[in-house]
């Protein structure tokens, strides 16, 4: 039997395919990826004792600092050469600060990525499990009614999955064959333009940001914080970019412990994601695992 950690690391090395490019119909083949370390679960327990009601005042209700202009960002960060590129770079949050598990679901948008996994949403509602939903501007534009419906549901917190779904790079690095942003101006555009769409849905969307493909360099992660957002990735890859079978989802998500942030996808109906979550959520609740949105999980804003 592989250890829990080896299983998680193996899953985490798989591409975030649902977050990058449309998968061929019926394909379950993971795309080769650079195996960045993403699942530091060594300290995670397997259960907590009591299911408690999260605090009622979300962290994102705190005042949002004024956003610097592009010129101010260029003056501060111009000339910085990044040293890292990947899923877990300095400055990116990968675990929450509390004893809860934070489920996060990306809605990537674009060709082949504008789907709505209604089965998954129903499974979350049926089990009353909260989640943070990272919405891309293209997905919101393609699904205005669903976006409004999700925004109105207190079970869900909306967060930011970028404007054009680009890997966040100051110098044009790419991930999974998708070209990243290539300048501070492009990083700034990718970071801030989707805010208006989110703020049209909810007065105070979560200040959490995850770029397309979840790749950053550490300079772009620092820029993310400078514009008032928090770069968030994950400690558990729950669905391998919506390429996992249901049983793989059950294995990956079933191994979560307090403080984990789980990434999966809500834009791939027909994948193993929904049946996997439908099977595993009751087991986790029976085990006493508590779920919360990133805000209510106590993820630090600074
Ligand atoms: Zn995505």
C-alpha cells in the first residue's frame, strides 16, 4: 500500500488539466506537468472532533486597502527578476489557518471550459458543505444566471480566477502550454479586471486570487498582494484538473485533514469530480471533518 503522503504527492503531480485546456472527450489522461511540490500534508490530522458553526463575520468584511495604480506597481516592481515558477512559490497561501478544510472549485471559462457541474453544486448543497468558488471572467460572462444564483447562496463565497485565465508571470513563462502574462501591465490587467464582474455579483467578493493553471512566479505573487488580493493555491489536488475518476477523487479528497485547502473544478460536468464528491462528502462529515470557506477558515489576508 502506498502511504497517504505518496498518494497525495502522486496526485498532485498531475496537471490541472481542467484549468488549462479542454480535455478530449472521454479522456482521463493526465497531462504531463512539472512536478512542483504542492501537498505538504505531513502535519495534517485525519479528523477533527466536532462539527462547529463557522464564525458569522467573514474575514473579507475587513476594509479593503486602496488599490495602487499600474504606474505605482511598475515603479515598485519594475526590474525585478523572478527566481521561482510553479504552484507553490513564496507568498502563495497553500493552507488555511484553522482546523477546518477549505474546498475550492475553479470555474476556468473559455473554449471547452464554460460548463457548469450542476451535480457537484447539488452535492455541496445537499450536504450543506460550504466552498469557495474561483470564477474566471469568461465563465461569468458565459453563465450570468448561474453566477448570480451562486452569488446569492450563503453556502458559497466567490473569489477571483482571473480575467483571461493566464498563468501569472512577469516575463511570459507558460504552464501546460498556455502562455502566461508577459509584463507587469499584463499581470495587473489579469489581476484587477475581473474584480468589477465579481463586485457586480456580490458587494464584497473574497479577496482570494488564483490564476489560470495556478502557476505564479514570486514577483507576480507579491504584486497580487500589493493590489489587495491574496494568492491562494492548495495543499490537496482533489481532481487532477478534472481528469480524476470518481474513485481517485474519493481517495484524494478523502485524505484531507484540518488546514487543508483542496482544489477541484466546477466547470467540467461529466468528469469524475461530482460523483467523487457525492461519495466522499458524507464520509468526511461522518468522520467529523469541518468545512469552511476560505474567509471563515481564517486564511490570513496579509
Ligand atoms: Zn482554471
